[in-house]
């Protein structure tokens, strides 16, 4: 069964803009880990957001992801890098970009399998774009273009139109089981 190597959040804004993950990567390297934040620091949001890369549009208990995250300022990008094999080291990234379309939650769903030294791994997905003032989050169009380009150029890059297709693919091919 795959183990989590990294989780990356970009433009994850919550608590009405009061808290955010601008472009943050959390390193687990397949180890059991704990996320320590103060009360109200965003632990539940962290877990619910990470789950989006497995269960897009997942709502935990009484929290709807659409209401938890602020998506009006642009898409948020969530990716999990999974360790598939130790020797040779192989990875899989499951990525979901969430956004609002016509006042409803929508998303791009992307999967890419790669080797240790691949230049298109989780850290190289252009979720954040360099500009004069530093970095800004990739727009819906920019990330769609990237996902489509990767899908066109690489047989290991997959795009999915539906959540069901996405979940069935990662479960059947990688044993990443939502339950």
C-alpha cells in the first residue's frame, strides 16, 4: 500500500481569509506523523483539505469544503505525493485543484506516476507562479493548461472528468482506498 511522502497546499485560504497555506509542503517520507497546531489553528481544515486529493469535494461531518475554504480569490491546489516503491524509488502524485464555477464547487483531478529524479514531481507542479512581487497562485486556466500539457506529453499523467473516474483509477491501480 502506498505511503504518504509529501502533502502540498497552495492558496488554501480559510476562516474568511484570516488563515492560509500560501504554498506549503509537509514532509512525511512514509513515516507516521502528527500535525501539531494550537486550538483553532486549522488541524481539521488541514485533514479535510488533504482528503480532497483522495476524495474530491469531500465534506467532513457538518463542514462543507465549499464553505470551509475561501475559493472566490482563485483556485486552491492540493497534492499528495505517495511512495509506491522503495527500490527503485517510485512516486505517484494525486492532485486536485478546487474552484468555484457558477456558484458551485468544481475541480480538476490529476494523477502522475514518476521516478525519483523526475522534473515534474510534486514540488515542480506550477501551483505557484513567480512574478515581480514573489509568487502568486496559479489561475484556473494556468493549472488546467499544465495538467492538459502533461497529459498530452506523458502517458503516466492522467486527467479525470468525474470524481468517480478519479477515485476508481487510484483505487484500482494504486490501492488508494477512500475508506
